C-alpha cells in the first residue's frame, strides 16, 4: 500500500498560527490551511485503512480547528494541532484510538478508555477486584510495555465507594481512566514510515482491547450481555 507521510507544511503553518492566533490572520491564510487539511485527511484515512487490516474501524473523526471558547479561560479561537479518533465496531469491540499532530515535539498517540460511563467503570473495577492476574500479565508483557509503558489518566486518591482500600489490586481499582500514550518528535512525524509505526503501535494494544472488550460484554459469571 502506498505510503502517505504527514506533510512538512503542517508544522510550519501551526508555528505561524501560534504567533498569530486571531481571526483576521487565519482568514487571510485559510486557503493555505484548507490545502494542508486536505492532505491531513488523506493521512488519517490512510492510517484508518492500515488499521482496518487488523481491527474493525467503524468511524474516523478528524476534529475541527475551531476551539470552543465558551467555557474556557483560553479565548484563542484556533487549535494549533490536528486531532483525529478511530472508533471500533460497537457494541462488541471496546476502546478507541487517537492521533494528535502538533509541532514542537508535542505529537502523540493515545488509546484505551478516556471516559468510561459509570456502569463500565464499575464493571472494570469489579473484574480487577475479582481477578487482576490476566490484566497484569498483559500490562507486564515486554513487547507491550516497550511500546506503551504504563497506564496514564486520572485516578482516585483512595478506594472508590464499596471497595477495600487494602485490596491487592487497589492500584488498578482506583483508576478512573485506562489510557496509554506514546509520544513522537517532529522528526518522527515527518519520517516516511511514521503512519506505519503508529499502526504497528496500535496493533500491539490488541491484547488489552480483547481483554477489556470481553470484560465489558460479559457479567461477572462470564455470561454474554450482547
């Protein structure tokens, strides 16, 4: 399959936008942005095609450049990055993927569970409470850990209501998010094989997704909820 590298001018444009983040400047340079955006859509869709060889991608969403400033102290009107998500086929496949492209070595990929609803969060915690051996085997696998490291995301300072703060798996149970991230430099992003590297990293998350999908589609007795 033909490679679609991230265009070099994406970083050049965003660096200029960082210094001129106002509507007059952006409107004057909008044709330049639209040309870059079109190339980035090709890159995101190409990554989606690569991922579809090993996962069922239901939807690709590339987020708009316009910031919602209604409830933010930061009133700058434009984002200085591209962001795009890749949704798996629901309800049987859980978890999601995200690709963030930003200059100054701020690019990264993320995967996992950003904001599980209260039912899913309780189900995950109950699974960890009952048996944390399978998830720890996945998390401690050398290949997995070399790519994704450890969980990041918000967590409680103590045990959630109804759970023992002395439980052996309390380090997992108190988590509110179950996310992994991997950072990239600007040089990494502009390399010819960048999207293939991202695809390979996403492929390596699969044991974790398979486990979590199984947990979230069954009850504590292992009976299917679908």
